[in-house]
């Protein structure tokens, strides 16, 4: 069985987030927590929906350029979840992934200190999102 490189990176990033937290490196742990989810979402689009990465890249380029790759991927999964689950579940997913995304942006680019509670919260949020995606899309 060939393992997807993107899925492997996703798994590596959630493991890295855990290791970084144990080393008190909270800001980079937030980065890894978020990217573990984002990579899993892209992998899900490929495996579950059968859209290859080249086609996905083209679709993103043709969409609203102000949304960006990350928001396109999040919105794609949200839309599909809305048709597969109840609206409350899909909205909960969108809120959690957008919160994690915003925290990753702040953690990476803002002049803020990221503390233990915040790093751990991002990690737990990422684990919940990953579990939810894996369960609902069987990936």
C-alpha cells in the first residue's frame, strides 16, 4: 500500500505539535497543529472526492483569489459536510477550523507570546478536527 505523502505530512505534523509542546515550544506547536488539519483536508478532497491535487490547484486558481488556498479547502469540506451531516455539526467544524487557522496566523505573524494553555488548546482542537474528518470521510 502506497502512503500519501500529504497524509504522512499531516500525521507527522500532529506528532510534531505534541513533541513541541513537551519542549515548551508553543508557537511552533500551533503551526504544526493547524497544518496537520489543513493537509488532512487536502488529502480528503483527493481521496474521498477523487479530485487530484493538480485539479484542486486549478480550481483554487479559478476561484475568488481573495479567499486563498486555505479558505477554499476549508469551504469545500464545510460544503460537503453540510450535505452529509446536520447543519450544526458542519458549522461546528467550520468554526473550529477557522479558529485554529486564525490562531495559527496570530501565532506565526503577530507580536504575541503563545503560552502553554494556548499551545495545548490548539493541539486538542486539531486532534478533535482530525478525528472528526477521519470519521466522517473514512480517510
